């Protein structure tokens, strides 16, 4: 079956790719030409307090096709992959075919491979973990994490290490053991059209720089200014890429040019991590390039 035939077959569409790779434009074109509702799979675009800085679809895009799970979560709320899966489930059964698009790879793996049902971390254990990470560094948690879990962890990712430590402390059971008991997925890959956007590094970094300049022109700094009185770097919504740098500028700690450069570098580093994840976890997905998207070749083959 060709890609065009698969799209005609009304299957759910999954589009994953690094930031600024053009995946949202592809999702919009598919929804318009083949029918469907666009569903967000970006962990920060769910929050109400950022639109420009997170490149959420604007009003013009929303008028072209229905969009779901964008900007619907309060700025100070918690939100996890479990929350997202529960909200996606009814959309998979809805009258319109979902076109799920985003850069949060964990959302897609949970959707298509299943999600371990791990009990929530008690606040007191989360507070202890935060204290250890901030005072001693995340490496201090590793001796208390079981060997099987350690072997699967990205040991350079503080939040992943902290999460594993919290699960071990809260449940007395390693994160790997919980993952091994993962239930069946909500949507198997053979039931969907799974597309992975492969963007070349230099092309993507140049696009990221140009896009951040455009964000500033469109009001990203005003958006940051509105968030400044309630800014808390520990809140998930405040982890939007570029937010810490713009906040530092508004506090007088750096110039706007310095903030722009630092935010661009942070975004490029984030994109690199996304590309690494996609190569590792989504290597069996159908790979496409931004150039193919822009040229219309994807929808004609």
C-alpha cells in the first residue's frame, strides 16, 4: 500500500519530528486534503500560557481544520503522558480521523507500545528527590536505583534519573520492572500511518534561528512578560524552550541579543536530543524529509 492509499484508507495518522521541522504544516495539509482532526502531541503546547513561544497553531491554522489538546491545560497544572493518553483515547474513537502531531516522542511510544501503570509519586518523595538533585546532583541517586533500570536509563538526563529514583522509593520496585508489565498499546502501529520527519542538522539549526527571530517579532517577549509575575522554573509549563532566557532578559540579567542567542542554542540542543530519540525509537516509521513536505511529494506518492 502506498502512502497516498494509506491516507485515503482513513487510518489515524501519526507525525513525529524535531522542533521546527515542518511537521505541523504537513498535519494541516493532510487534515484538509484527506479529512481529520489535528491532535497535539507536544508536552508544552498543551499549556494555556504559551502560544507564540511554543509555536502553537495560530487562529488562521485553527480555522482551516479542527485542533484538539492545544492550550487547554492551566499554567500551574501538572500534566503527564498518562493524562495525554486518557485525553487521546476518545479522539481515536471519534467521528473524524485523528492526525496526531508533535515532538514528544514519549507520547507516541506510550500510544503505540503501551504505558506502564506506575502509581503517582507522593509529594514528600518528590520533594526529597528535588532536594538531592539540586544539592548533590542527579548522579547521587544512581546507587539507590536497581541495576536493570540503570542499564536502561539515559544517565545524563537528570529528570529521567530522578523519575527512576522516585519510583523505586515510592513503590519499592524498579522502574524497569514496572515497564516490563506494560499493558497492550491503545493504537498499534499497523493500524496507523506513522511518519517520522528526518531533518538534516544544519538545515534545522538555521530554521530554528530564523523561527526564534520570527517569534520575537510576533510577541514572544510580551508573552514572557505576562508570565513573569508567576514564573517558577519548576513548573512544567515554564519549561518551554526559550522561556528561561527571555525571563533572564526581563530581569535585566542579559541583553535581548544574548537571550536570543542562548535560546537558539538551547533549542538546537533540544532538537538534537529529539533526533537521537527518533533514530532510536522510531526507526521503523516511514521517514520523510522537510524538503519532501515542502515540495508536496509526500501526498502525491
